C-alpha cells in the first residue's frame, strides 16, 4: 500500500513540474487565463480576477484523464 501511494505521489509531482515548465516557457501561446469566460475587474486600487472558463477547461481535461486512467 505504501509503495503504491509513493508511486502516485512521484507521478503527480512529476506532472506538476512538467506542467509548470510548460506554462513558464509557453505562457503567451497557451491562452489560459485570458479566455472569454474569465472575469477581470480593474479599479484604481483593486483587481478582481475570476477564471471561470479556465477552471472549466482544466476540470474537463483532468476528468477525462482520470476517467481514462481508471478505465483500465
């Protein structure tokens, strides 16, 4: 049980690192965070950002990946 959990943690960490490097180098080409459904309100001393469309897309992708992973 412990070895299985350790393997899951290593894979999850590796995926987060790869995703972070991808967004670091390709930030301007990805477009996440600037989608039409994202809400951005700017005032003088206040900025409010609510990434609704970005969260929906990330949720759909993660749900699809987890579905495919659990299907085997």
